[in-house]
């Protein structure tokens, strides 16, 4: 089935949210090139205005729309996907949490990955080997003790 036919078969709410997801993905894709990560994370932490559409779409439906939007925006990363998804879910009243984890491997070198959870379940960014990533603590608090983080990673 072509993308146009699939888009045509969506409800008006789904079409609006798909377009919103595409816009958010494009925004975060570009913003990650020119804005520092801490500043973007502060934007993502701000409370979003909540809409009344939460009851109309489930988290699974929103995840499906985000994944469709990712296929339309070139060059997206797990971080841009996670931040855009967080914005979309938050705008509908869902309380999600952004996670960023890192892994240092002798063969692969340094790796990082971002994912989004809702009620403790991963909705965006699940990987089969996600357990290898060590979550960065700076996303859980507003105050970060840099010395403590350095000690933790030695």
C-alpha cells in the first residue's frame, strides 16, 4: 500500500499528530546540530500543555505514528526520535521519561543510545541489547555533581 493511501486512511486526529511528529522530528534533527544537548534537554523537561486527545489515541497508536514519521524525516537519530516523541506524548497528557545511556566497548568504542519510557515501559528506542547501556544520571536530577559522575565512570 502506498504512503498516500495509508495517510488517507488515517483519522483526522492521526493525520494531525503524524504531521506534528514530522515537524517535531525535523525541529530536533536540526536543533541537535546547532544547540547544546543540555539546553535541548531543558526544553524537553519543561511541562507541555496537555490536550484532550489522550483518550482518543493509545500509547501504541502514538508510537506507530512516530515510527511512520521517522521514515519521512531523513537523518533522524535515536536522540531526535526520543525528544520528538517525548514532546508529542507530553502534548497529549502522557507522562514520559527520556533516557540516555552510554556504553564503552573495546571493539565498538563509545556508543550512546536514547529511549523513551511510559509507565516504566519502553515505547520508543527499544533495542535487544539495551541492558548494555548505562543510563546517565544527569537526566534524573537537575543538579549534577560532576566529580561524582567522573568517579562513577572510572
